[in-house]
C-alpha cells in the first residue's frame, strides 16, 4: 500500500467520491508507513492508531452513504505537539509538562479539520516549546532529515516536515514563530506556508504572542490551499483572529504570475548566502521571469531586525518559564533557560521600543508592497547540517538567528510567506525559495508557488526508502 500514502488530498478525495479507495485503506497505509519508517527519523511524539482507525471507519461509512462530513473527510493529518488535541496530551517537547490532566480541547485548526472529517494520526515532534530552529528535545530526542539522517530537518516543526516528505500522513499542521514551518520545509524539500497572522486562529496564546502563526507543511501547493480552506476561520477563543474571508483558496490557484511585479532580494543586503544556495535560488527566480512576471533585483531596504525579534523572543521565553515551578524549570533545556534569564533582564522601556521598531518595519514593508506584488528571497542561506547542533558549523560564533535571516522579519510584520522547494545541491540536499506578499494576500503567495510547482514539480526522498530497503 506504499503508493496510497503518496497521494495528495485532492487525489484521495476524488478516489473517495468514485469509491475506488476508502479512508480506512488510506489510514492503514499511512499508519503502516509510520510504523516502518518513523524509527529512522523520529517524526512523531505520539501515534494514536486506535482512534485514527475508528475515525477512518466512521468516515468510510459517511462516504458510502454519500454524506461526507466536509472538505477533508477521511484525509489523514497530523498536529505539531505544540497544538492542543482533545484526547491526546500536548507535551510540547518538554519533561516539564504534566501529562496527568484532562486534555479536553482541540486547538482551533485541529478542531476545524476534525469537524470536517479529517483523521488525526498523531502528534509530530518539536524542539522544547519550539524555542530553536532544529528539532530535538529532552522529551523526544532527535528528529532526522530523510535526505540524510545524519542531518537535521530544521525546526521547530521538523517532525511535521519529515512526515510530509515521507508521506506519513497527508496534511500536517505546524507552527511558525520565527520560521519554524519554513525552515524545515526548506531543509526537507516540502512546501511550507505561514499565512497572514490571524488568518488561522490560535489558542491558547503562545508565549511569543503575535509572532506565533499556525503553519501548514504538505507535499503540494494545492494541498496547502485545501487545508487553508478548512482552517482559515476565526475562533471565539482567539482575540486576534481575522474575520472570515469566505475565500476558496483553490479557486484561481492556477492563475500564474504573468504581469506580477516581483522583487528579488538575494541577501537583504546584509546576509551571507552559501554559493550553491544562491545559484539555485537565482535559477528559480529566472523561472518566474520566463512565466511572465516582471522581476527586479532589489533589497527591501531595512536594517537587520534581529535585535527587535530577539527582544520580543527573550521576553516571551521569560514569561513562559515563570509559569513553571523551580523543579519544572530544572528539567527544561539549558539553552531555553538562558534565553529566559536574558529576557528577565530586558526592561519595559526596551520592550516597548522593540514594539515601536516592529511597527516601523511593518509600515516599511507595506509601503514596499505598493510597488511590488511579491518578494522572493532564499528561505535559508544554508542547507541541512548535522543533528545535535543548534546552528550550522559555520555559524557557531554568530548569534542564534544569523543562520535564518530571511524568515523572522515576516513574523514581525505578520505577512504571508511560503518556502517552495527549488532544487538540490551537488550533495543532494534540498534548497527552498521564500515567497512573500503583503498582509492578507495569502492567495497570491499560493498562486505564485503553484506556478513554480507546475513547471518544476517537487521531488520527495525516494532514495530514503531505497536505502532502508523497504520500498518495493
């Protein structure tokens, strides 16, 4: 059944309608693949086979009766272990979390998927509380990249990215507080999308506040659009949620990019990008020009906002750890404890000044997008690096965020941004381009990504299966 696990949500739904395939078969195929390959990559914190199969059987009955529950009835999905799931603990990669509690709520995105019949397979791995851009934690250990299991998939939604790449489920919910969906998407060669802040409701509020977005990691752009159709709705528990746009993100998805004004920034004017990465990104940008877009190489014209981001991030970490006892704090990863202590030393005036600088950056980008429909950058300046490290070897003596300079600015500005696979280095490692649009123009990002995907289909790590000698 290995081929079933590779089908997109759109393909599965068509096969369900024609009664050529059932949700039970699909769920069994996904679970079989998880059982076969997860031990090599550690993408899951929890797998709930019993509940998943029960939900799949219920979905099958609905399809046989011609009454599917919603847009994704019978589609297997996963949720990052930072998102609440009713009936399953949300441990957030931490030994500090007490699992002996009711777990009676779904996060809004999880709830919307379940309400429309999607089948929850389990929870994917994260760094502890999502604090760093790789995926290892004191609770679940190291998550590995399927292109080379000695390397990291990035993070903190690394488990979701790996699950997407290997077909361990069809739709995957991640989070993105500074690049946590786009970073692993780039390093594993899948499509990762961070919608406009508030487009997908979040609850409970994250310790990083309005930096925190709900993201999607999938194998096709269309599947991201299908997922957004389900989850992009407000929830009364989220005070920041946007009004319902009543938009179908699959309509006009194939519009193309002809006539769009695209700004291409190779390095923001201050970032160092590895030559192979830069060359692959430039080749991808040339594709957009061939598709009819008007492409101009131009930097967006802002200074590195790392200090702004770090101020907000550190204060958030301090807030997070204050919610735990000293005994609980003692089992939290040392790096996160250090950041929290730094956050405790930030004054209110410094915090408010960072918020002012954040607003100024947002205004600057809004003006920038008066002249450009889209901005394209590398997703990352580097490729995957060895597991067990928090940053690439070449960045050991740099501040933590220096190795991911293209992602966190758009958490500050809350714009929609996607990482799109754009090829491989000579060593066979994936590289991604980042496509960014003005706030609320989520569909435009998806349309541009789809245009690129049509002419350069995404490639998944079949070599991983062959290396493990388990794919017929």
